[in-house]
């Protein structure tokens, strides 16, 4: 419904606020700040995520990337600043309200439902539907089973695309760390999010599989899904993300395509060249 | 005037009694991070043990020593051995709550089976009384206040001035770090369970004397009030427990005097829930929610 | 069989049914949704008092030998419906504690203390439900309308209990197999992930707290109408652990497990021990029951924490086969990103 043509992801550069025909960004983060006790985890973070892009979010450990994801998704309440999604202010809303608008996230520490099977995990991922109400639980099974079959088909599709149909009926608590990460990604996809926030989705995943996940993500971007992705593996960032936002010590250092960033001395000093923050 | 003096004096006595137990409870919680719901049953068991071993002892200090010894042994057995075994199996907070409750039921009702339907009357030491401005205090109650002061001082000296106290504080702060500092966390925790049990036993004996009688459920009700003091002071903080005990002691005496005697404990328990739910870090200390459980 | 034995067995069946309803209610809260409700017995107590006060005539009618609020003299089945409603409503204030994100052990303790406070208040406020003595002379349903022998009445009451069990089963099974139940199991594992997927974990828990509370209230109502008396000593905090033990022995998250637990713990241990040759003083066996229950709890937590009949895995077979290959990838992505 809201898919934008694949070609619309912009060549990066300065955020063209003045650009007359430019559509407003899907997500606009402005002056976001948050502190834990005395630690300023994020201060004055400002960036946009445009429709149909995979926007990268990189930076050394402790730069505040996960905190930004938490702030956008509502897991952490921002101290100040604004987060606008489709023009609506969402900062300070509760996580489920934000998710309800179509912003779905994954966690840096894989966060699966251990007592549910992989397939059930995916079913819970589906966007909220009528069959989940108490009234449906106390009514006839037929009232919700047809919709559920549809969701199951969708879940099986996703599992096949990731080559994981073999573990469909395994308990998630019995999976390896990398598999859990994949389950979390597939579960988020079930929700058909308008904006997908990924916190290091490939960490701990075998390189060959990571490459194939990257292809999946590109397919989905081309079909119009927007993503904000935290990633440390720069080759993957280069392949997937445009533009890329660089954070260091809680602030946004720079924003642009990978090529531009590599020629930005400040960024190279802070992150790219230094081999991770040194 | 006498009412007010009574509230203050009996408040101080209640606080002293609570503080002895609360410091033991909170010390053990601070070092091991295990919320021991069987503490009240151990307390009752100590009164039973003391009663069974020496009967109506004429010497209060012997009675307290016997109570302390039985508390130390029981606490080590229940806390370090049984709870420790469950922890090594990976039991989490809720599992441990369940385990300590199960032990608590077994001890409490086991004692009830031994005791029979009667309430046992109990006394130890001299029966002299003292009159302070119209408020009559028994020698047992006076001793309680003295013992509480001594125990609090001893705990502070232990924690602040001895090598073992340093080990306890290190284990409480960070188990893996303590290990790298050549502290043996397992031994530290075992000794902590012993100390906590000993304080529990002393508290039990003094409680039995103060009440003049006891039954199998004496400890479980008292424990909740004691826990209120510990939680109010910031669970895991001995100094906080003393302040918590003072507040709880005076509040419950006031509730008993002003509302009705049956509200003595209810007032303390409402405070306990409120603090647990609204400010689990207590009024003084920082919060230890993410720490691993160890025994 | 002698009619005495039949009478006894029918009474036992009624108690089994009443316990079953309570255990299924706890299974919804604890087994399915992972709520550490250590104050569960308060829900049963509230249901019991509600049924009693709805069924009793005003206190004056009995010469004022007991004091209580109300006394509405409502006909069957209104007291039972009221019991379930009060049990469900109680979930709202209790939920303030039970639903909060707290360390599990702190929460367990807070709930335990809540149970103690409830007992304390019921005893202290003598005008509310007759204080420590409790309520007596609670009218049984249909008495005065049907005229039968005591055994005949037991059969009627057993039928009523069976009907309530069927209702409880229908609620518990409906929830546990439904998408709603799946969300509850998800909340049990990770509240943050449930919220990140657009559901309000607090609302989910509150709903199941109400459903479980209503079942507990119903079981309390039935119990009170059967035994015709109800006081603070009938619902002391250890009773909660009777139900927890039954669930952990039988198997939580499994209706058959709950039923097995009901048979083994409240009936098996508590009832069977009454038939031991008498020893000790009167009441000693009751105390020893609790020692056995505590021991059972420990033994099962150690050896078989998932119970005799563990929660069953929900397996789904592969549905409509989707051809693999690259051509479908566009369609796949389209479907994923399609209309919300
Ligand atoms: N819950 C918290 N309590 C206290 N401090 C926190 C908390 N979460 C994050 N911080 C602090 O905030 C800062 C930013 O953390 P954040 O997790 O956002 O970093 P990150 O960029 O995601 O790092 P990494 O690449 O290692 O995941 C760090 O200094 C961290 O110590
Ligand atoms: Mg991070």
C-alpha cells in the first residue's frame, strides 16, 4: 500500500530539508537525549530514515546505537528530543503503541520466546489480529482457525526462505545463539513492519548465511520496506546500507554514503580507520 | 504522656528485636542475593531448639548462645546446602522463592506436629522489671536493647574493619571480581549463612522471652515484620536495616496504640508491600536487580 | 457399597471438582502466563465470602449471633455467579502488584504478604465477615426447593460441581489453545519482546488474572455453599501452596496435569491421610500433611520440575507447499512488505 518504488532511496548527502518535491522522511529523530544515572548515553542525536532505505547506524562500542534503537522503539524513555514517524510524534509512547504503528525491532541480545516453538514465535510476530482477543478464545475455534492457517502459511514461507523449515517445531530455547537471532528476524518480518529496527542482526551468524540474509534484506528493501540497521561488519554495511549514520560518544558524527564517510577524516579517526574506536 | 513514652520505649524495644533479625536477614541477602523466605521458620526452630535443650534456662546469655548455635547450623543447612544445590542447578528468583517456601512449610508444620495444639510458655533469665516514667520494661526487654546495640556494633566492625568483612562486601558487590581478588566466594557465603542464622537464633530466643510464650507460627508472622524493616532500609544493607527497624518498630507501636492492637503487624506489612512494589531499592541503598543469584 | 461409603465418596468427588476449578484457574495465571500469584488463595476466599454474603439473610435474621456486611438472601445460582464476579474483580487491585515488573522473588514476597494482610484484615474488622470466627449457617443452594435425602442432595451438588468444572474446563481449554493463550505463553517468556511486537503485556496479564481469579472465586463459592461455613482459618496463606504443589506435581500448562495434581495433592495427600490409623494428638496428621506437601514440592522441583504431565508442545504440520527458487522471491518480499 505504501510501497515506494525501489529507485526512490536517495543518494545520500546532506539531508535536503529544503528539497521541494522531497517526501518527508519516514522517521525523523531530532535532538534525542537520554542518560543513565550520570552517563550520557545519547545526546542530541539527529538523523532521518527515508522511505525505502536501509539506513545504517554504526559506531564504536558504547556509542549509543542500541540506546537509540531503544529510544525509537519506546523501550527506553527519552530524556528529551523528538521522534516523528510519518509526521506523528511518538517519543514517550509505550513500546506496544509504537510497535502498533508499524515500527518493529529486534534486540541485540536475542529475545525469543523460549517456551514457544519457532513457528509459534513467528505466529506471535504477526500484526495484532482479531483472533487474539479473549472473546475469540472463549468462542468457537473455527472463528479464528482460518486466519491462523493463513498466518501459518506465511510463517512457513518465511522459514523456507531462510532454509529453516527443519527447526519449525523446535522449542526456541533449544536453539543456538545464531538460530535465535534468525528466529527473531523472521518473527519481526511476520509483522510486515513499515519500519524495521535491526540491532546487529548478523552478529554470531555464519558468514555464508549472513550473506544470504543480506540478500533477503535487499529484496525486502526493493519491495519497499524501510530499515534502520545497527551493524559492526563494515563490508555488510557497505553492501546494504545507504545512507549510513555514524555515532560516537552518544552523538551523530556524520551521515552519508559509505564512500563519503570513508573520505571524512573525522569519521575515519573515530571509527573506520581505528579498527573500532582505538 | 505515658502513652507517648510507651510508644517510644516499646517502639525502641520492638526496633531492637527487629534489628537483630533484620540485620541477619539483610546481610545474607546482600552477600548471596537469595531472598530467604524460610527465615521465619528458622527463627521458630531456634526457639524450639533452645526450649528443648535447656528448658527454662536461668541464664539469658546461655539461652541466646544455644539459640545462636542452632540458628547457625540450620541456616547453613537450609541456605548453603539445599538452596545452594538448587542454585547450582540454575534455579532463578521465582524457583528459589518456591524452594524456600517449601522448606518453610516443612519446618513450620513439622514443629507444629512436635509441639501439639498448646502454646508453650517460655522464659529465661531473671524476671526483674524496671520502671521508666510509668512504663514497665522487663529485664528481657532491656537485654534485647543492649544485645541489639552490641550486635549492630559487631556487624559494623566485622564489615568495616576485618578482612572477612571486606571479603563479604566484595562478594556482595561482584562475585567474579571477588574471586579474582583471592577471596573464596563459596566460603564467604557459607560463613554469611552462619552469621545470619546466629543472629536469627538470638532474635528468636529474645522474641520468645519478650512474648513469654511461643508456637510453631511465632516466627512466620514476626519474619514478615522483620522483612519489612530490612526492605525499608534497602535490602542487603545492614545499616539500612537498623534504620528500617526503628521506623517499623515505632510505626507498628503507634498503629497498635492508635488504631487497634491487631493493626500492629498489618501496618508494618503494608509498608513492606509498598516498598517492595514502589521502591525496591529501599530508602537508602542502590538496587541489585541484575545480579546473579548465588549461595 | 454401603450408603455411608457412597455418601463419603460423593462428598470427595465434590471436593475434587472444587479443587480442580481452583487449580485450573491458577494454571491460567501461573502455568500459562507465568504470574507468580502467591496470594491466589485470597481470590478463592473472596469468592467464598461473596457467595456467603449473597446467600445469607441479613444478620438480624439469625438473632445477630454473627456480624457481617450485607446478607442479600439471593437465590441459587446468583451467589455463585457473584462469587466468580468478585474473584474476577479482585484481580484489578491485586494486579497493581501482580502485574508490575519486579524481581520475581520480591514479587512473590509482596504477594505472600498481601495474603497475610487479607487474613489480618478479615480478622481485625469483625463487622465485615464476622472476624476470626468466620461465617456460619450459609444456606446451601436449592435447599427448601428440592426435598431429598442427604445423599440425594450430594448427588445434586455433585452435578452442580461437575457443571462448574465443565465451565472451567471450557474457559481454560479455550484460552490455552487459542492465539490469546499463545500470547500469554509469550509474555511468560519475554515481556519486552511481546511489547515490541505491538501487544500490551500488562493488558494481557490483567485479562488472565481476571479469568483465573473468576475461576478461583467460583471454586470458593462452591466450597462455601457446600461446607456452609467460611472463616480466616479456612484460607491461610499455606493453602495457596497446596494449589501450587498440585500444579507442579501434576504439570503446569497442561489441563490434564492440573487434574492429576488435584487428584494427587489435595485429595491424595490431604484426604487419604485422614484414613490413617489415628496417632498423636488430634490435628497432628494435619500438620504432617503440610510437611509432606512441602517435601513433595521440593522433590518435584528437584527431580521433575515440569511435573508428571508436562506442558505439551503445539506442533503444526507444514501447510500449503510453496515452490522455492528465485522467481518467488519478489512475491515473497511483496507479501512481507504488503499492506498492513
Ligand atoms: N541500562 C543501562 N544502564 C546504564 N547504562 C547504560 C544502559 N544502557 C546503556 N548504557 C550506557 O550507555 C552507553 C551506550 O550504550 P549502547 O548500548 O547504546 O551502546 P552501543 O552503541 O549499542 O554499543 P555496542 O556496539 O557495544 O552494542 C554505554 O556507555 C552504556 O554503558
Ligand atoms: Mg548495542
